[in-house]
């Protein structure tokens, strides 16, 4: 007699894939079924990544997975996301937007009396770096050593050049 092979079931199409960004920049990905329930632990979620890549997140016991800040794209990335439950085929894609990574910022304050400039490097969540931290790197440029005292004092001998804003410059 002919063998009957049951077909692999398809993962139920999510009602939505929720992505919540934490203060530190990490993104919490929670796919929800149309009835609002979460998918089982071990399910994989695929969301758009930079340059046509895919970010794959494995769902934990709480129904969510986490994407580290440094794996997120430079800008918000709309696209399609899918969910794959263990031992099932991927779901139909749904619209999802992968949030942009958070970048560290420099707060620059100038004292109008003395002309002293205070530069305070801040982490993506707005907290400051510990004293003694150094090196600020920009993509494609050599690292710059910046001794950090809290706050660091920079005394300019001249005016401070303002970097031109390019489309890649993160705007706060």
C-alpha cells in the first residue's frame, strides 16, 4: 500500500509582530497570533535586516526574542516578517518594521562665560560612560582617543567646526 506522509503543517500567520525597543537599544520581538496569544518557545521570527539580510530571532519561554542593538539596521527598515514554529513551515509574511539601532551621542555644552566646552559622551539609553572610557569611532574613520573625565573638558583654541548633516547622520 502507498505510504501516506502527513504534510508538514504551516505556522499560523501572525496577527502582528510586535517590536519594542528598550532604552539600551536592544529590540524585543514578540510575534502575536491573530487571537493575541504568543508562539511557543523555540519558534523563529525572521525580520528585515540591513542590505537585504534577515535577522533571525529565537523565541524564548516568555513568547519574545531579543535582537542586540548592534544587529539592528542604521535606519528603520520596513519589510516582511515571518514566524516559524518548531517542526512547521514558515508562516505567511506580515508587514513589520525593524527599528533603527540606537547610537551613542555626544552632548556638547559651551560655557558662555569662559568659552569652555563640555563634551559628555552618552550611551544609547542616555546614561553616561564611566570615567576613563576613551575611543570614539565613526564608521570608515580611524578611532579617536577621547579621555573621558566626567564631564570631559575640551578647551577649543578656535571655533568648533560643525559637522555637516548627511543623510546617514542620526538626528536626535
